[in-house]
């Protein structure tokens, strides 16, 4: 049987008194402990350990599913690759580019400072050693409860000669560190009195930043300052691919979508980018050339997240081949370190059977072109103002030609109408000008493939031609103004330049029927139609010699200077 005890009113009062006494005692005890702990925070021996590092953002490697940024491009199992492209570099040579995240090892330096007998009134030295470039400047700002306390500039490698920052123990401070990795530049903060308003304006260079809180206590204190790169870094790696050989030079490299600068908010590291863009120049050290792989100096890209990054290379010389290169639609994110790997599978070749020519007044010249691994190349350095090639008896360019006259076809009642008088298919020149004083008129039949533009034409109301007349464009051996390349498989490619000593671009024959076209002296009585086309009956001999005849339509000053040659594949030198 369980006994129960009933508590009377007096018992209840006694229990309440005992409980109240216990609560009061506990409260006093807790108060005493907190007070003692607070005092201990400011007294005794303290040691601060600072761990300093720099890092890029590699979250992409963690979240990537291994797919390239553009779904229309190839996929890869390598999570570091964010973009891959393959496109034609030269007539029969292709280039592959891969944009990948380049992971670097953090550089960690720890500095232990021991300060003994630290009290609330004593001071504590704080020295932060940042693994930046040697002699680069960096700044430390210290805040307490959002209010500015002090700041100090340091030079990396000379920290021990600097006066340390003096701070009170027992307080929680906010440390802000930044640098642009420069020996001479260190931007000053604006509105620094409060952390919430402090900022950097127009920041450039290799901007690194961090913010960290630390309450100083007796004993060990660990402060981790991991400076993050806020802008992106891009390194270009050019290599020769499977054929081997050498990267001889890379020049005129520009990243064209970089911003001029950015503003940094020191309280949270957020960036506000300048709306204006500039060409970011990237260079290669001379020592990197004449090797199978050339590595550029890193370039800092100031840019928000973009998917239309654009790299242009004015001149890439590999195994004797010199070409410009443009890489578009590159995905770039801030705070990441990238490698742009460019692989050009260009075989080594040498020119063979070189034959120079200098023709005028409608002269022709015959070349003997033996079969060669890379066909036959006809380069023109100066032209006024047309040409054609007859290959093994077949003209390379032909045209359909119509002539109509305005005549009275009525017997009794006049009936004036246009009547076709001539129709023929004939050999004709690659014609670079429109000249309607000739009979029949000269009619332009070649244009740039990318945009359809032609020489000597004034576009959009301009008073001057966008592309000069062909006879004003200057060239030389290394910069032909017009090229006909008959490849080893017989395919014919045409290239031309828009400006003096400019890069070659693919051009095409204007195959649409043109007309009516009138002669200046017979505008009311005669008109013409033209339609140019490449001759599909041209055959290039792969095992026996080929005969090539260069010709010109003689109209006014007529001149052509250049050279013809073949290219033969050879083993690449190591």
C-alpha cells in the first residue's frame, strides 16, 4: 500500500521559501561567475595565432555536373573545363580551345605573438603577414562595433620593421584587409568612419579582400584571414598539338569585355562594376616562345558574370603559319582563376617551287606547279584591279553574260522594248571594282564572306569607302591582299584583306545575277546582266605537274605583283 502525505498550508509556505532562497543563491552564483569570466577575458597571458591565405572561388568545381557551359558544345567528364570550342584556324587546320578552372594551393603563414600579463589597460600587437607578391602593399583596417578604430599599411616582406597595431584585449574587433598586389598602388578607403559606409572607389589590379571578427581573450586566439581574389585571372596556354613543332610568337592579345574598374564595399566585399569596358592586354614572356607550349603572363579580368567573353589574338605564329585568332562566347565569373588552353594542330611545312611575278598591261604568266602536299597558293601583294587563273586549260572563274538593247519591234505601230542580243558563258576575272565607263562595264563580283562588304563602297551614307579600292590596299610577302589556295584535294579557297598589311579573311564569288547594269554613255539603249561562278571543271593533278596561267583584263592601269608557290609537309623540329 502506498502512503501519501498531504501538505497543509504551512508546509506550502515553507517550500516556497526554500525555493526562493535557492533561486537567489543561484542568481548570485551565476552573476559571480560571469563577472569573474569577464575579468579573466582582460587579464593573464594571451597568444594570437594568425593564419593568412589567399584563395580563388572554386565552388564551380564542387557543383559542376561535368557539362560544358554551352549545351551546344561538347561535354566533358573533367569538371574543371567550363567551355570547349573547335573551329577552323586556317584552310585545313583546326584549333581547339578549352577554358578551365585552374586550382591553386593556398599559401598559409601563421604568426604567433605572445603577450604576457595582459590586462584591460594593456595593449596587444597585431601583425598580419599576407602572402602577396614580395614588396606589394596592403592595408589593415580595424573596427569596433562598426566604428573605425585604426588602420595600418604594410609592405609584404618588411612587416617586422613596421610599428605594430595596438589594440585592447577583451574586446571583439572586426579586421578588414585588402590589397591590389602592387608595390606602388594601394587605394585609400572612402567614408571609413563606419564599416557600413566604408568603400574603395575605382579599384583595379589584383584586388584581394577579407573581413574577420575576433574577440581577444586570455590564452590562445586564432584569427583566420583568408583573402579572396575578387577579380578573375586568365592565363593563356598555347600548344602545338599532335604534330609537334614550336609556338614561335603570340602577340596583340586582348580580352575585350573587361570593365575599367569596380567599387568595393568593405563591410561585405560586394562589387559595383564600372559600366565602361576596355581591352585588357595579355602578354607572353619572350622566354616562352620556340617551345611546344607557351604560357602567358596572368591577366586580371574585371568583370561580372558574363557568357560573351571575347579574346582576340592579332598574330599567332606556329610552325611557320601566321594567323589571327578570335575566341568568342567565353563564360567568365568573378573571383575565379582560369586557363585558356589553345591547341593548334598545325603541321610543319615548307614553301616549294616559289615563282615571283610582276605583270602589267594585261600580260599573262605561266607557272608549272608540281603536286605538293598542301596544293598551290597564289598570293597577290598589289592588284589593279582584277585577275583570273587558268588551271590545266580551265579558267577558274566564269560568268554568264547578257546584253540587251532597247529597240522598236513594231512594224507599223512603234513598240519599244528591251531585246536580248547576246547571251554567252565565258571566262572572266575576279573583278574588284565597278567601272561603268568601259563597254561592257566592269562589274564587281567578289565580296567578304562574313558580311558581304566590298571594296570601294560607301556604306550608311558615309562620304568615304569603308574598305578602300583594291589598288589602294598595300601588302607584302607576309601580308598578301588576295590569295587563291588550291588545296591538295582540289577545293579552292579565296582570301583577301580589308586594309594595309591586314589579316586575310575568307571571301566569296558574288554568284547572284546582277543587273540591269548600264554603260555611262548608253544608259537608254544598252543594258547588261552578269552572273559569276567558280568553274567546277577545274581539275588539280595530284600526281603530275599542273599548268597555271595568270591573266588580267586590260582596263586602264593594269598591274599585278605577287608570288606563287606550293607547300610541302616536313617533319617538325623539336
